[in-house]
């Protein structure tokens, strides 16, 4: 028997949440020369690409998407898909779900070798279990869950298909 997924976001609602966050980024950064969207693999990279596409539909603000790779359970090594000098740049860390804040905190590591102008964080789903001092600037959906519940974001190559809870 296949388990029924308890969806908290379907594709249409996820699109609306992403579009709203794209507009918020433009509003908060309208006077910047450009933005680097740093998506945490794999789902965070898809979310970053969606945000980039939606920003381009309504703004000429230049954006670049890079990927961050790390083992979320043991994040000792953090690698970037592209070597860039992040000094004086605006960087937005992008992930699918924020749980404790640990992944977002470790994802900051490579950027701290530089002096970025601003680092912000964006998550599609934010949970209320922060154990680390990271609070996303842009959140699609905030949800209170138990520690036993898990949230999964379904993505295809360039689309967010939805999010469900188990």
C-alpha cells in the first residue's frame, strides 16, 4: 500500500510563494548592482533557479545562480560550483526547508573568506526548531511541526512540484 502524502504546498501555491519572495528580494535590493543566488544542492538549487527566473520576468537586476554542496548530516566540507570573489557582493543562500538552521549556518562558510556586502537567506518552508542563530530573511511558508515530522520538497529539473510532511 502506498502512503498518501500530506501536502502542505501544491505546485500552484509553491509558485505563488516563490513569486512573492522574488518580488521581496527585488524590493529589498533594488539599488544593488547584482545578486548571487547560492542554492544548496539539490532542492535549494532548483528553488534558486525558480527565483532567478521570476526575478528576470519583472526586473533587470542581474542575478547569478551558483550551487553549494555539503553533507547536511556532517557538513565539514562545503564546496561551491564556481569560484567567485564575493567581496562587496550581495549573496542570498537558498534552501528548500529550514529546520534547525544548521545547514544554512554551515553554507555560510565559503563566503566568510571574503567580505560580502550582504548575506541573506531564503527558504521555501521554514520550521520553528532553530537551534542555530540563523533566521531566513525570506520564507515562503512558516509552519510549526514536531521534531519527529519531516518536510520534503519535491522538485523536477527546474520546477518546485510541492512540499509534503511525514
